[in-house]
């Protein structure tokens, strides 16, 4: 009887925390395909103790029939936040792919909620994509790549501070690189941070860019949305949406 009660509570709890939801339909012209690939870096994996090289999972979303398309496709590099998932913004990746983009979503070993190890497939299929220039999508790392690479042509930043711009601390204050980004930056904010941009010191650059007259900057604020509302975790469970509204 106890086992039956526990099983029933588990089923009911799961249905409450993770209710079934319909997949968001894409609006583009193309059907979508998805495959996993891996990149092996020339450095040891700091999270493994067996001396193996660091291996990064990449999940590629692209329009079906990509191999038959003559034109090079625009590329978006998607980077999840700390403890995130390679599918953090799955509906957004699918939407991009339906409009003939290639989305390369990265699973960061040791920082993601979970990642997969390789089965022998390596990322060479997209050599013909326009990887000489790409857009970064995600959190602080997306903005950091724009500061360190010349091949990034745009950034979509999801609600987190410009962490790479923090260069140190002096007298209790952050030393910030507050120079302008030379490429288009779209900042998307939720209730979790928007009202605190001028208050929280780590968001000082965000506040400056919000008030900037630089035409490269665009800012969107979704009122009533928590931080996890900027990713698909809020679709998988209403708990995430409520938990991250401050």
C-alpha cells in the first residue's frame, strides 16, 4: 500500500511540476533537422582525471535539405548559462532553423546540467556554412565572445550582465571596460533584472547601454517574465517561471 501511495504521489507530482505542453510551431518555410556532433579541443579536460582531452558537444539545428542548398547559410552560435542545457532555448533554435539559419548549440562540459560524450561523429558537416562570421546567442559568454573575436557580427544577450567587461575590483568597486560594442547587440530582459540595472553594480554596463544613443543597441523588456522565462525551462515547468521572478 505504501508503494502504491508513493508511486501515485510521484506521478501526480511530476504532472504538476512538469505538465505536458505543446511544442511551439515554427513560422519559417523550412522543415527542421537536428544532429549531435563533437569538437575535441587541444587541451586536457579539467573535470576528468583520466588525462583525456576536452570534448565539447554541439547540437546542430538546420533546415532539412541543407546539403542541397547552394547558398551559404548564416550561423548562430548558442551558449547556455551556468547549469543550463544544450537545449536551453530549443524553440528559438528551431525558429531560426526554419528561416534557413544553422544553429550550433554548445553543451559546456562541467558547466551544463548534463552533456553527452561522442559516438564518433565530429563537426565537419558545416564547413560550407558561413562560419567566417556568426551571431552569438545566450548569456554572458555571448557578449564576451563579441569582445574577444573579430568574426562575431552580432549578439543576442538574454538578461545577464556583461561579465567579461568586469576587469577587476578596486576600493570595492568593479573596474569595467565600458567601451562601446562595434556590432549590433540585442539585450533581452525579464523582471529578474530589468528594474535593477542601475542598482546592481555588475549591471553597470547594461544600464549605460540602455541609456546609450548608439544605434547598434536594441533593448527589449518582457514584463511579467522571470529569468527562466527567457528559455524553454519555463515551458517544461511553471515552477521555473515562478522561481525566477524577483
